[in-house]
């Protein structure tokens, strides 16, 4: 097992990464001072594989575990699921020192984290992510929240976990399409911060899809270290943390116009990164060779690189304008300056339309 730290003063926490470490959940929770009651927030898809093992690991360390099963899927990342969590916590008489454990992908993690941030004005929680996306992105950094009918993640809070426990063995049951979607965020870290990671992915991305343990651990650790560094520098996204949105401005818009059903988040980000790199090249920030490498790697991962034909560019721009990153009529983009370096740049909708139509 390897351990990284997110250094945020009294909100600091460890990220443990290893294979088979789910069995050590109880002991690792004890190490960060947790004991007593723990609510395991999960869904039936994940529970069928991992609820029993995690309950056993917790009871071995003296915890009283209370499973809370929510319906699976992004459509359920809402206030109804949140209410279900609050209802159970109240019924089971959870107190300030009781804790919450998120066992699942980003949907479960964001919901459980927001419940923890708000129940009794805040109870401790831990992230046990089970998708690649959640391993490298959503479990680290303390963004929690739910969707509103008018938009994704509109209700939320910054609230850091006490611990992140990443067991790479759980990826064996993850559908291949979800695994590949998670690779989009790994590629993102290479483009924004790390030329060596990008080069490694160019050479060995096939081995990641085949779940090579050593490479997975190494890549997940590198990704988490980059995310931790960004979060440590700008926890509440006053500015720099927005670098993590590379490819997400167009990606989020694509998800919205296709009704959140056609493309997985990582797939939309794959297309978004290609288009953000194209915009960067058009603005003179990115050279042709780097652009070609980015497009090639995203394609090699098995991610889409083109906007689906039926999506109208006008509707896409409209969706970007209502996104929370739009300000003063211009849209804030993370642009890449080749590979491993970025800058922010604001673009008028007409400039984006011209670039996407070219
Ligand atoms: P998800 O949570 O919907 O999980 C994808 C699917 O895989 C689900 O059906 C889930 O039940 C299933 N699953 C999870 N683990 C499994 C396993 N080990 N074996 C078999 N099936 C498994 O999707 P996701 O991609 O993990 O997360 C997407 C969510 O994360 C979005 O809501 C997004 O907004 C959020 N997100 C949050 C942050 C953040 O910083 N908080 C960052 C990125 C994304
Ligand atoms: N996934 C973007 C962030 O955590 O800021």
C-alpha cells in the first residue's frame, strides 16, 4: 500500500492506494480517529460485490455499520436521494461523532459527502471510490453536492474527507466502458501538468485497460498527487483549481445537450479535450505536434474525439453560456500550451462557434 497526503492544515488527510486494501477498512478508519457507528452509502450495483467484505472489515475493528442503499445512476444524484440518507441517519440516531463512508463511484461519493457536510452541521466521512474516475478525481478534493433540475452540481459544499481508500482490485468488476471513461481524467492530468505521465500513457495505455496492477497503482498515485497539489494551492477554486476543468467546458455542454444519457462524463470530456486543444491551437497557444498527440492518445484510449453529428453547435454554445463558468458574456477556457502547461483564456461565443465549425 502507498500513501499520499493532501495537506490542508487541520483538514489534511491521507490517500491510501493498494490492491485488496478494502479488507483493512476498519483499521484504517481507526487510524484517523474514527470509531462507533458508520453509515455505508452505496447502491445495489456496487453493494452486490463489496458491501459484505466492507461490513466484515468494519465489524472486525469494532464499528457498527449501517448500510444505506440508494438507486444507481446520475439521475438519482438529487435531493430525493439526499433525503433518504438524512432519514436513515436520523432513524438510526447518528450523532456528531458517527461517520459516513461513501462506497461507489462519483455519484455516491458526491451525495454521501454532501450529506456528511450538512447532517448535524457536519460529520466525518471517508471516500472508498470504486470507479477509475472516482479513484483519480472525485474522491479527492472535497467537492460534494447534488444536481438540481436546472443544472449539474448546482447545490453543494467544499467538505474534505478524513481519508480516501483506493482499492484498485475493485476495478475488476467495473464495466470496460466506465473504465475507459475514467481514463479521460488521467489523460487530462498529463495534458495540464505532467509530460512524463502523458508519455507513459502514450506508450502503455493498453496495459491500463487490461488492468495491469503496477501500472494502475502508479498512474492513480500520480493522478491523485497532481489533484492534491492543485487542491492544496486553491481549495475553494478561487482561480487555479479551475485548471482541472480542461476539456470540461465543452464536455459539460455536450452532456447537457445530449440529456446526460448518451455520453458518459469521461467520454464527453474526451471530445471536450480535443476541442479545447483545437481552440488552443487556433489561438496560437498550442503547436500542431502537441495537438496531434493529444487527439491520438484520446482516440487510442477508446474515447470519442468528435462532437456527435446530431448535436447542433448553436445549442452547445448556449449550454456553455448557462454553465457556471460563463462570465461577462465570454466563456472561460482552460487552454493548453503544448503538453504539461496551461493558461486561462476568455472567448466570445462567436469565436468558439467559428472554431468549432472550422
Ligand atoms: P457513477 O458513480 O455513476 O458510476 C458509474 C457506474 O459504475 C454506476 O452504475 C456504478 O454503480 C457502477 N460501479 C461503480 N463502481 C463499480 C465497480 N467497482 N464495479 C461495477 N460497477 C461499478 O459514475 P462516475 O463516473 O464514478 O462518477 C460520475 C460523477 O462524479 C458525476 O456525478 C460527476 O459530477 C462526479 N464528479 C465529481 C467530482 C468531484 O470533484 N467531486 C469530480 C469528477 C466527477
Ligand atoms: N473535478 C474538478 C475539481 O475537483 O475541481
